[in-house]
């Protein structure tokens, strides 16, 4: 409690308050722990289940630990269902999308933050205007466009529409605007080109901003579902969520061991990335929330 | 110029689809017209008239409303309670709880939907097993028209409350401690402090979070796609699923019209929320 610094002797009413908050704190830990269990259990269940046989998964009441742990589900997943391929596709698309966002959004963020050119206000307004427009609204014409370009069921078709985004521009502009003008002025006096200023002064100072954008973009791409579902039409180009969703609604609808192993393959890598970078995640989300 | 590559990509893949989506919604474009764009003709408001006359669309609009109206307050309620507890209530294990509660947010909805479908199984599912311990005979959650939507709502809130919690935590940290100290000296109870200090100062954050959560939930798609395919008896079909189905049938103009209806609903809801939060101050 924040009031602990005050002397309780002069405020008799506070003694009872502190006692009460002391006991309510104990109660809070119990509630928070129950909540923690409720949040984590599905993941624990998923991982444990992915090592069980189909017979054990269907038993009632369910077992906790796998009785005879088996790797069969994973073997089937990677040998027969070629999840290795989908995993590689997911990585490829996410890396390309992240690289594009980092480069292009920081470039335009720099232009919007530190340069003067005609139509700057217009560009910024347009970009911010699309921030609220959901992917659900644009996927039909986007598909027609990509189909006309002959890019349906191809890697460019999966990547190009996400190479830049309004969120990245906003984030990088906010970050670069906070960098001191003096650095740029000094470089400009020395005759450095804007491209050189961007490469040698701005980019090296953008580390934290780029890290936040990179992590959030990678996450968004890894979990993206609707667009890859629409544009990847053969197994060759499926990403993990598409493969898993089509598996879970297709002929494998009741092959729970396989599905739980598939879900584990989708979830565990990104959770590990999150746990390593968790501070950046919360910072990124909190920054965009407050602004 | 530095902005050029961005502007090119942005115009082609973001700005153009927004505009052409509106145009397409007034035409009868179908999948077979992709190769012969001159067959497409302008049909005025016909698509929109058909959208509102469509029985399944009305059902999906009602379902979407049900989902949003229940899931947004539930998500924000859990998030605010968790944020308050982590901010002032406890002193130890804060990071552990914060990171744990946020974890579902980073996971794929498709993957968690697959897992939850399994947890919600009537016989061998974990949820009904736990309910059995306290003597409750759980229903066939996803197979019942009554329980299918509540199941999706609980799962969505479970997955998403972490985002709102993080934003609330950041907002709570901007509330000056002095205010609470002053109020405590004046004898204000915890509830009074919450009601008259925390809530008013948190209002901008609440507005932001309720809008972003609402906009996200209005488009819910993966949950019914994986868990129920919109069933049973269309009890969980959402507007997004309806659009996706029409797209799958090749009715591009009609699908574009449904997605624009959703867009207008999103804009309207955002405006209403702005009003609500303003007028309460």
C-alpha cells in the first residue's frame, strides 16, 4: 500500500484499514494464482496431449501425464502432413514482412518526422486514416488485384500486401521525432545526403523503435490467418495457421493427437520469442495505447 | 526520395483496395469475371438490398452483436481487475503474473481454438471434468445452440484480456500516487478512490481500449471457423464468416458489400463510444 509511509499513530482509523488490506492481499494472491492456472493450463494440456496416443486422449476421465509418451503425433505431422514445409513458409513470410516493415516504415517515418516536402500532411493523414480499416474490408478487392497480377498462390502474393503498414509508420515517426535535430543539422551542413543521414545517423539511433516494430510485425505475420487462407491455394504455400485450421476442419477433424502436436508447433516458438523479449512486447503495446 | 517505395506499396496494396472495395460493392463482379473485366456491370444498391434481405446475414449480424456486447465488457472487466490487482494489490510475483496473463495474446487464435475445441469436448474434455468435480454435469458446449456462443466469448476473453491489462497498467502508472494519499487522509474508502480518482483519470485509456477491443471483436472469424464452422444451426456464424463464404462462392461484389456494411458498423460504433465517454465526463 502506498500509504505505509504515513505514521499510523496520528491516524487511528488507518490501522484497521491496513489490517484489512493485509488480509485482502492474501486473498488477492489466491485469486491471481487461480487466474494464472486458468490462463496457463490450456497450454500445458496441449503440450502434454501432443505426446499421448489417440486412445488415451479420448479416455474419460482424462489423464494428466501421458501414460506411454509417444512421438508418433510429431512424426506423422512432419512426415505425412509436411508441417516442416509450412513451418518454413511461415518463417519465410514473417521474416520478409518484418524486414520490409523495418526498412520502409523507418524510411517514411524519417521523412514524415524530420523532412519538409509538399503533401507531407496529406500522406500522414492518409496513412493514419487506414489505421482503423480492418483487413476484412479490403481482402476481396485485394484478392482481385493479386489475381490480376498473377500472384495467387505464390510467395509474393503472401508477402507484398503486408510489406508496409500504417502502424509501423506511426510507430517509427513517433520514435524519430524524439531524436535531436542538431545531429541532422550538423550532417546537413557537412553536405551529407538525406539517404546517408538516414543510413548513418537515424538508423543506428532507432534500435529500440525498430526492435519493438520488428517483434510486433513478426508476431502479427506469424499468426496472420485470413489472407494466407485466401491466397495460398495449394499445400505448397500454406503457412502454419492455415495448415492447422484446414487440418482441424478437414479429414483430421478427430485426430486430436495430431492437432495438438500441430498447435504446439504453432504456439511454442512464438511463446519462446515472447518470453525472451517480453519487456519490448509490453512496451510496444503500452506506447501505442497511450499515444 | 525516402518515402517513395513506401508510397508505392501503400497505394497499391492498401489505399487502392479500400476504394475499389466500395466500387465493387456496387457491381455484380463474380470470380469468373477476373479474366473478363468488361462483363462487370454496375448494379447500384442491389447488393446492399440483398444483404439486408438475407436471412443468414441477419443471423450473423445478430451473432456478431451478441459476441461484441458480451465479450467486450467481459474482457475489459477481467483486464481492469487484473491490472488493479497487479498495480496496487500485490508486491511480489508481479512480473510472473503479468507475463503469464499476457502469454495467450501472442498465440495464434487458430491454435488456441484447436486446443479449446478439445478442452470443451462433452465427455473427455477438461472443462467438463473439472465441472464434474463440483457436481455439475457440463453440456456439449460447442454442439449446443445455447452454449456455443458463450464458449467462443469465454475463449476470446481468455485470449485477449492481456492486451487490455497491459494498457491499463500503463494508464494506472500515470495516476499520481499523491491523489490516492490525499484521498486516504480524507477518509475515502478504496472503492471511493477507485470510483472518483482512478476511473476519471483512466477514462482516455478506457475509451481507447474499448474501441480497439470492439473493432477487433466485430471481425471475429478464426474462432467460429475452427471451433464450430458457424454452427450448430448458424448459432455462431459471424459477419466475417458470412463475407468469407460469399467470397468462396465467387460472389465478389456481394461479399464486398457485406464487408462495407461491417466497416460502417465499425465506424459507427467507434463514434458512439467516443460520444459515450465524452458525455459522461
